């Protein structure tokens, strides 16, 4: 059974930074793609960033150049470094494994 636990969310002023972490249980982490999604109030959940098992990355246009996804397979952890945060980045951020497993989410709030 896979469990994903996100951490690192919080309240930050516009222009600030946060680094989210997602720790995964189980033995498949190193062989699967990981994604970060976010869901703002009243909006659909959207994909933010993807990293494959070999480290290839992809980003939503809205976060390109500001967010960086990375992974540490030895620690079964995926990260999302978020810089130059904007109020529109405010959302609950979720970690996803292989399109199947979800974490509980971590709140990110960016004040103007």
C-alpha cells in the first residue's frame, strides 16, 4: 500500500518562496513518475509539475521558470521548490504517484 505525505506549505508574501516535500512509502517510488497538482477554491485540480523516473520534467505554463520539481529516490521523496510566488498560486497542493495515489494535500497561501 502506497502512502504519500506532503509537507512544507504555509503562508508567504508575494515574491517569496516555499519548498514542498512529499514522502512516499512503498518500494515502487524510484520506478514511477511523480506529479504535483493544485486545487484553488472553486477551481478544478490542475497539474503543476511532473518528474519521470529518469528525471525528465514538465511544468504547467503558469509556473514555468518559477517552480522546480525534483526527486531523491534514496529518500523516496519528491520536492517542489516554488519561487516568486504570486497570490494566484494560492491552493492546496497535492502529490500524486503514477496517476493513482494521492497525498492529503498541503495548503499554500500567498498574500499580496
